[in-house]
């Protein structure tokens, strides 16, 4: 490991040994740099601090994915920080659903309840009929509310593969569910 830089050696210690001291060292090295990078990019100090913390937490959790032959440590960490910032911006831009107000006396009748239960059963069966790889990414993307990037990173699968599996799975679901009523 002597051929690697001090940063790379620390990252490899985190990856291979879950070395907390090495992580603390990387945290001290990179958290302030990430925060400065984010502030230059237009973030406020508090938001930059939050994103830097999130990015370094992701570094700890995703350490097993680090390959010193593919990227140097700083590029890898700054990519994670950039992705954390994008994820935060997406969350902030995501509109909050409005609370549905029910009108008095607008309770669903038994026929509506049965129809909804039948549709839910059809949807569950259609999802169960997907190829396992497609089912997993669709469930994690839509039920787990993960972004494509998060799925790619967590599953160790290229982004294009994630998108293809989702697209093919949704096409299959559309075909299998085309008889369902639409509002």
C-alpha cells in the first residue's frame, strides 16, 4: 500500500478494515473542502454543512465500492458530494402532496372498495410476474423512493442498466394492466 497516497491508504483502510481512525482522518481532510466547494456553488453555509455530513456518511457506507484503480479518492468523494447535493435539491423541489379533503357523505361504497381491492390484487400479481431484476428495481425505485443514482450506487449496477430494467418492467406492467380503468 506504500505506492498509494496517504488519502488512498486511508480510504483502503476504511474499505478493507472499517477503520474509524482512517475515516476520521478523511473526514477532517474532506468535509471542510466539500463545504467550501458547495458554498462556492451557491449553497448556504448550513445547507453546505448538512450536505458535507451526508456525503461523508455515504463515503463510510459505500467504502466497499471504492476502487483506487478507477478514481482517486478526492474525485470519488467529490462525486459523492455532488450527488448528495443533487439529491437534496430534488427532495426540496419535490412538491408535497396536498391533504385530500373529503366532503361530508363522500365515503366510498362497497362496489368502489371491492374494485380497488381487485385492482390492487391485479397490480401485485403483475409485479410478481416481472423478472426478479426488474421487480427489484421497480419496487426499490417506486416503493422505496430511491433515485436511479441511489439504486445504481447501492446495487453496484450501471445507471443504464437500472434505467433499462425500470423501463422494461414498466412496459410489461402497462401491458399486463391495460384493462384496468383509468380515472
